[in-house]
């Protein structure tokens, strides 16, 4: 079994394999294709600036899983960036035949080893700590549980998990809450980015749901990587409707639409 699994660093030559891991079922979807295009542009940009920022796992020579990471200082939308901090954005293994084989663990251990050996995209500098974003796709083990099993610890604000490498955790300043901007009145501002290829299609779905509730509202789609100040001014909130931040996740459709309705028309 071990001989059937191999881990490769992301290179210009295997970017398509990384895309395949997350998008194998959506390669013909035109909206998702736009998200893929943005992701590829971002990967080329990151590779040229920082080097390899992902690892791909192959099982029986097929790409089946990936782990994506980057220096926090590369994130343009952050008002405060900590130096020598490695951010793991995503660890993903969607193929059932490749699950429960320890592939995710191998990917994570490889990143941790690189961080300990100063061989990451931090420019061969020491890594202070690794910060992992945790979410649950509902497909397998929740990422928060996965990372905790590997020694990661919740941050004091419980908004991510971290693993010390050469230093203890360094708290970042609070960015504060969104303050209503006059220009946001009467419109919906939807943010998306290139780090995940699902971001653009999700933004389009969000815009469609907002239109179902408020057909006459203006929609503004913003690429936060190209326009980071737009995101920073809104405290990195993903959706502002009529100068109000929306909290409900868009996949909780009825709750989401109700909150949008209240933002546009007020509570009844």
C-alpha cells in the first residue's frame, strides 16, 4: 500500500493535477471554469514569487489529495501580516477509494517536516508556527478534528488552529467590526478570491440568491486579491448587503435569504 502512495511538491508541470483533485466533477462547468482560471493564475503568481505552495498526493499514479499553503505575508487582504508564519488553507482528499489510507497525514507531515527544515515557501527562513484554517465539507473527517489529532492547538480566539515550530503563537491585532459605508447602501458587495476555485462560483450563487430576495438591488462582485483595500475597508467580510454584514452561510438557504431580506427591507 505504501508503495502506491507518493507525495509531490507543486510545480508548474503538475498544476493541472492539483486542480483535478478539487474539481474533477466540475471540469465542464463554465462558471467553475472561471474559478479554475483564477486559481491557476494565482498558483503561477505564487510559484514565481514564493516557490512551491502545495503538495499533491498520488495513489496508484492518480492525483487524489492536496494540501495548499502560503506565507501569511503573501495575503494581500490582511491589514496585519505576521512574518515567517505558514498558513495551511486547505487539506482535501475527496476520493473515497483513497480515504483512510493515511494520505492526509502524509501530506501534513511533509509540510511540517519542510517547515522544521526551513524548506517551505517562506524563503528558507525559519517558520515560527503553522496556522491551519479548519472547515467541514461533510465528506470525511472535519479538518478541525484532523488537525487536533496531529498536535495542532486552537488559537485564543478559536478562529483557527496552530502548531508551534520555532516559536509560540503570536496573536494578531483585532481588525474591528465593519462600519457602514455610504457607498454600500442600496447594493450587495460580494467578495471572492483566487485561492480556492470554488470562491468565484460561490460568489455567483450568492449574487443569485440575493437577487431572488431583492431583484432590484445592485450587485458588485469584487476580486479581493486584485482589490485588497476593498476587502480591508470592509474588515474582510465576505458579503455586505445594504451596508449590513451578512452572517448566515449561503448554503443555509432559507436562513440566508431571511437575513438578506431584513438587511434590504428591515425587520417585519
